[in-house]
């Protein structure tokens, strides 16, 4: 898990179909900025900490310098 990782989750606090971007990694937790769908093309839901174990990496990473949402 790294900053910019694109994630989903089956956690009850995450709406179905939401996609998140990891904005910070803090030990076994990560701050995730959640979107209703595709980041940048859908509305932002919220940013909150999640245990890394509750996150599912999609295999995609958003380059930190390429996105204004990670600055």
C-alpha cells in the first residue's frame, strides 16, 4: 500500500461502488479520500482513516504529481 493507491472496500462504512485514493499511510492505517465512482469524474464523498486490512487494492496507482487531489 502506498500513497496514490486506488482502493475499494467491503467495509460497512464505504458505500457500494465507491473508489478511494490513499492519501497517507500511518502504520497499519491509511487515510483514504473516497469518491462515489471514478476519482475526478464523480463526487467526493469523504476522507477518513481505514485499517489497511479493510482495503482492497485495485492494482492501479495515481502518480502523486499527476493529480491535484493528492497535494
